[in-house]
C-alpha cells in the first residue's frame, strides 16, 4: 500500500447521504485505490444541536452499499475536542484570535445598519463579513466580559494574513491558486457551544491523519483559502486539492440532504442496486437520470 497517498470522506452525521455525498465519497475512494493509498472515514460531528446518533451507522451502511471500503476505524471529531482546544490555545498565545460575544442577531443588526452608510459593509463568499465589533474591545473589557458571558473565538484575519505572507495551494482542477483568506473576514475558529469550528477542526485533522489529497466538492473551494492560512500559521502540511463539480438535479440545482428522493436510502428501498448507483456516478459525466425513484 502506498501510504503516501491518503484521502478521506468526512460527512456530518446530521442526515442520510444523498447522491452528491456518494459522488464525493467515490471520487475520494477511487483516487486512493488507483494510487495504492488509503481511504479514511471521518465524522465531522462537532455540531451537537444537529448530530443524530443513528446517522453514524446509517452513513457506514450507505457507503458499504455502494461497495466502498475504508481503512481503519472511523474518526469522530467529537472525541478529539482537546486537540482543537490545544491548537486554539496556541493561536491565543500568539495574539491571533480574540473572543467574540456577538449573537447572530446583533451581527445582522449591525450589518443592516451599516448597509445605508456611504460605504456598504464588505461581503465575502458567504455574504456580508463580520464587522469586527469585538476586535476593537480593550483587553480589560474582554477579560471582564469573558468572566460572565458566553463567547466564541475569531481569527484576527488582518494580523494572521500579514504574519503568514503570500500563500498558495495546488488544485487539480484550478492549478496553482493564490490564497486570499481576507475575503472571509474574521472567521470563527471556536463557537460558543463547541471548542472548535469546521475551519480549525478540518485543518488539525487533515494534518493529524496524514491526508495527502483532499477530494471534495467545489462548494468548499473558497474555504480552502482559510485552511491554507491556518496550515501556514500552525506549521501544518498543505495537501493537494481536488475540488470536483457538484451533482445537480435535472434543473441544475445542487442536491442537498433535504432531497429525500435522491437519498441513498430511498434509492435502495426503490430496489436500485448500490453497484448500479456507483457505476452511474463513475460515468463521465455522471448520469443520475435513472437513479431517482421519483422519475
């Protein structure tokens, strides 16, 4: 086995897998196997409000139905929280993060108020950027409020990007990409209800698991700007990236977990074989027209 090539599939156990998940899992699985490498399964289960215990087994069942096999025991991020806390502590000690006390409602209100100003608030890939409210608090004010208020932690993007300097990554589809993490503003690295966020956890885990190639959908392409910055700040290696096209329905709409008719469970219950689904998704281009029980 060529362990220099390691990929992963990292679903959130918040619902059943659909064809879009299956396509990404197959792409990651096949890339590893074609290169004699490892394919890992990792559960991104850091959202306690949305995770459901039954979906861990359901996801494994769906992957096995497709004919996919993973190496080793699946990893659960919920069991790795101390690692993320330690990493966040490193960033705190370097003065690269700050506590944020704002609620979503407060952030939305401030953004709405600034929308009528001569210079509207800057926007990023996910909409209006966080206005930096808590970044401007004094250290005394931060300490006072931390003692009595729930808070998350945000990356001071200006400081972090300046420290890291120019960065780039290699993408199988886009080629050499210049990293511009500033487009995301001061992203959240630890939430009020969890000691980490997606950005921090995925950076820590990809390095810890020796992921050489990240195979995932184009919807996560922009997030890579942040991940590349965190890799530089934390001295973690940079994988090769493969951001593939997304599976869409007949109207060109991206599939989501709410699309029950395209869930793997629904297809299985309709009598469609997992091998048939996998073969259709391996076609170039993928053909999902025959795979919906609603058709």
